[in-house]
């Protein structure tokens, strides 16, 4: 087989065979196919697209390019959730215990990463003693008995994707539906997911800026998953304003606890119920989304989801008393209010910029070397559609520095107040089940 023939075949708009796809993924991973040929093929894919069959084959070829996590010792369908990334997205912290309480095993491998706040692991490490260094035996035992565990990223998963993503980044080929969809799905499958639920965000704070693009990506991923034997569902949700109210590591732990108690922000609660319903269905614990939703509401109501969160903290070495006394979490030295400059209605809150404001306080990493301050962040006291009077607090800044002028300015600039009311955008645009 020759790479030049594969490039020409795709350039002419023909579908590649499974063998051809495996050939270039293997060759590119082991270095026998050079960057210039791979770049050319990526650009051909960008313009000529891929069939459903090619997308499925590409995904599995990337899965098989490195190690995979074997979760077969865990009973039941292992369901993983993926979000394309948002600001103040506290859903993972809530969904783990919530669906575990319905009997769905959550075997989560998670990372730290760069961003407005830390990743799920950083947030959990705001809890004194909490750690994610579990042996695979401990991990399996915990998921079997408690139904939820989080472990740090390990192993050389999907090396083909890492190398391809870096190349796409410098060759103008990131923004291709078949390439994005296979990239995301290969990582979930390599991490052991038996079923997958996807939260594709749309809006200014999201990777997919329009609902049409988000829909195309969501449908592509749902088809890939189902074509490779992993039940997959997706939703398209709004990320034009931050989700929930808290943006920051320990602040989001508090928000997750509130939500598990049934007192969380409306939007975060609704998103967790929607995604959670899909997880319970693909995890084969309910037949319909409606039945699943009833189960989720019941485990919030009777306290069992919160109890699992407590046990989960305890099993992983953390102080579970924080659940009943959140003042045991890291506390910021200063608390400052951001006053409304006029009477009116909140018409816009730019998610990305508000996230950056939280990062400026130290809630997230700007570079891999940055240290996170787990105590700091922002709590939004108003959301789009709310009315305000001059002087009302729009947001509370939690800081360990006294000088927060830059953050104050950013929040004032990116929270718009106008005289006429504007309805909040819908939270969930679409639910894609097949
Ligand atoms: N996120 C991914 O993991 N892969 C892509 O290709 C784009 C976004
Ligand atoms: Ca939040």
C-alpha cells in the first residue's frame, strides 16, 4: 500500500477502505509516514469529508494505535460522559454520584488540563486529603461496590490522535467534523467506555459557535458510537453564558453539593437531569428518558445521591465532613461584590470572558506550570433575563489578592445591562438519541 495512492483517492472524493485507514494511522503513529503526506491527506479529508463507515474505521484505528483501558472486571455498562468544554461546568461532579445512585457504574478517568478553572481532579482536590492515585485493583473494587470512582490519567492512550491533533493545529485542519468526531470518540473508547453521553456546547463560550455546527458534530459522534457498538446519545446545550453560578474549584464543589441536595441552580440542575437521564438509559438501568428522570429525582429527594458523594470522598481519602460543613473547604481571604452600574435587565454575560476573569484570580492554569488557587473564583448573583437595580451585586469575587481591579473591570465590561428585558437563551437546544 502507498500513501500517495490514498491521498489521491481521497482528493478525488472516494471513500477509503478500513485497511487503507489502518495503514495511514499506523504509519503516521510509527513515523513511517511523514508529516507532509499526512498534512496533504488531512486537507483532502477536510474538503472531501468521510462516510459514516470511514469515520467509524478511523475512530477504531486511533483507539488501536495505543494502549486501551480494560474495564471488563467492572460489572454493568460503563457509561462515560463527555462535554466539549464550557465555563464553570460543574456537571461531572454532580453526575458521577447521581447516576451511580441509580446503579450505573461510573469509572471515570480524568485530567487536570488548562482552562478557566481546573479539571475535575483539581476541583476534587479542593477537598482535604482527596486523591486519585488508585491502583487498578482499588479502582475496580470501588466502582463495583460504590459505583463511582475517579482515577488520574495514565497510559499511552490514542497516540495517533495526539500526533494528528498537533499536526491539524498547524495545517488549518482542526475544524473538520469527521476529524473532530473521531478524535473525541477515540479517546472515550480507549478509556474503556461501553456507552457514551455527549454534551455538545454551542454559543460564544463554546468550540462550536453555531447550533448547526454543534448539531452536525453531535450527530456525527452519535453515529460513530452506535456504529462501533457503544450506545451513544447527545444533547446540544447553551454556552453563551456560564453554567450555574460558581466558577472556581472549591466554589464548584459547594455548587455540586447544593445540586445533589436539590438546591442547585436551575440551569445546572436541568442539565444534570437531562444528561443523567441519557446516562441511565444507555447504562441500561431504565427503558426511557422519562423513567430515568424519575429515578434521578428520587435519588436526590431521598438523599442517596448525596450519600454516595460522601462515601466517594471517603473512599478516595478525602474529608467527607465538607458535605455537611462547606466552610471546611479552602476559603478565600477577600470577598468583593461587583455592583450594577444602572437599573435594568441582564441581557448578556460573555461566558469566555467571565471564565478568563476567574482564571486571572488564579482559579485555572494559563500554562501547564501554573499553580491553581483552589479557594478563589466567581459566583454569579444574576443571570441573563434577571432584573437589577443600580448597586445590586452582579457577582461575588473570591480572591486571595486584595487588588482585583482587573477582574472587577472585566466583569463590569462583559455583563451587559439594558433597559429592556431579554429572555435567556434556551439551555438545551436538542436531544439526540439515535
Ligand atoms: N477536541 C478534541 O478532542 N479533538 C478535536 O479534534 C477537537 C476538539
Ligand atoms: Ca458552575
